[in-house]
């Protein structure tokens, strides 16, 4: 599994919180989706091995909860905070601006494969909303104009690859 070292450390730590390993299935799925953007077959098998389960046990959890994504996301992941402070400062408008820029709805992959836009809960920067994470970078006070500028930057970076 190609996960960040910090995610792997969190996974090992989270498992210790549960007397029965299988109870860590949900938290592990959340951590992996947060890191990789989706839950692959490889991830399911990896979790199963880690928690001494059968892959089908993990797969059942993935298919039960609609928040788990079973398809890859775009190359860049735009996460717009929708929790109260950001919602009050225009987070929904910011999200709309990104959707317009890339011609896709939340949860989808844009036609060029470049982005997936998602709403997320509080990103712990409530005083500087609307807050947006693009991959690992936090952006503050992202109004529609700033969303457009960030979208332009994403497109520009895509051309360099
Ligand atoms: S409410 Fe958006 S960062 Fe906390």
C-alpha cells in the first residue's frame, strides 16, 4: 500500500485503541480514503490482512457505507469545508465556483481527469473561511475569485506534467 508514513503511523496507533482488531475496520477505511482518495481492492486486502479478517468482511463495510469511494479520484483533490463558519462565509459558493471551473459535480472526476471536488467537514482553520484543501495544501479565504485563480493554477501545473 502506497500510504504516507503519517497515515501508516496513525493506522498502527488506531488499532491499539480496540480490544478486538476488527473494530478498527471503519477508522482504517476513513484513514486510507483520506490519504488515497478512495478504497481500492488492494486497500481492502491490506486492511483484511492487518486486522486478521477475510477481504469480504472489509468489502461488506465498504459497500454498506455510501461515503466510501470505490473508484479513483482525479489527479488533484479539492476539498471545500462546509462546516458552519465556512458555510457562513461562503463555502457553498466557493464549491460552486470550482464545479463551474472544472465542469463537474462534487464526488465526480472532471472530464480531463484532473480534479475531484468534495465537501468536507471542518479543516481546523475556522477563522479564515471559506477554507479549501488542495491535496495537502490549505488555502484560506477562498471566495469565488480565489477559487478561479486556484483553478487556473491547477490547469497551469497540469500542462507542465
Ligand atoms: S468550519 Fe471550516 S475550517 Fe472550521
